[in-house]
C-alpha cells in the first residue's frame, strides 16, 4: 500500500497509524500527528480503493452503506500490510495507536472489530459502526476515543453511540467526545484527542516499557 513511515525521536512511544478520509492521501494527517505527539513514529497509509478517483480504504454501495465483503477483505489487507511494514520499517507492531478520520476511522474501527492484537489504542474522528454481523474479539484493555458531531449528516450521532456500546461490550474502554459541529475535523477535537492521548496512551505506554 502507498504509505509514509517517519521514525520519531522517541521510538518507544506509540507508533501513530494515520488513516485519511475519502479523497485523502497519506499526506493528509501528518500535521495532525505532529500535534498529537511530535516525538512519535508515524505510519501513514493510503487506501487502496478508488471511488471516482478518490482514495478510500474500502468500497461503499452508497453514502453510509458499506460493501461489507470488500470491507472485510480490505481490513485483512491493511492488517497484513501493517505486519509487513513493521518488518521493513523496523517499528514495534504491538504499539500502534490508530488515528483515523471518517473513512479512515471506519477502517480503524473495522480493525478493532476483527482483531484483538492489531491496535493498542485508537482515536476515531467521526466514525460509524463499520459492520454489525461480526463476532467481536476480546478488546480488554484497548482504549478508544471517538469524536462525534452532534450535527454530522454523514456519521449520525446514534452511530457513535452504538459504536461506543459495541466496543465497550467487547471489553474496550471507549469514550465519545461530542462536538457541536458536522462532519469536519476541527482543531477543538484534535486538542481534546491530544489531551486524551497524553493521559491514557502515554500512561499505558510507560507501564508497558
Ligand atoms: C465512509 O464511507 O466510510 C463514510 O461514509 C464516511 C465517508 O468517507 O464519507
């Protein structure tokens, strides 16, 4: 998969897995990662699917209606890519914190819905429930932070609530941060994500090192 890997000044810190929104590229969230943790290593990936020329992480049948067969296939493809990239780029695949926006948040949620050991933590900006007919892995100890807009027409508020419930039911510890906006990624939520990351992800990282 097209990607950028940047070795951070502090290789023991979480490796930030960046997953862009529809129409984005692996360059989009690099600035955001610098705000969240300027010392962390970064693996930023471009989705392999094109929708009218716009990169995505999986196909959809309509706005908000996912091609679930492709979603499952692409989730596995991304998992395999991460394992391969950890070898070639020499980072710790067991220390990944995903940061995804919109379609990127949805594939990150799908990684959580399928695999217990790919993501150690996740920051999901404006996600949906990626799929419902799946038996969830044991996500005990996985913290997840969700930013949701109270007026988001693409990812309605009840999707964020259901996603939190499903993650918590699988043992994760999910938090929803509400923003009084629509689907856009705002600086206010990025700052809230940073505060959560510093409190939760960095303290787990210190315990594990
Ligand atoms: C998706 O297709 O993943 C969501 O509807 C969000 C989007 O990318 O527009």
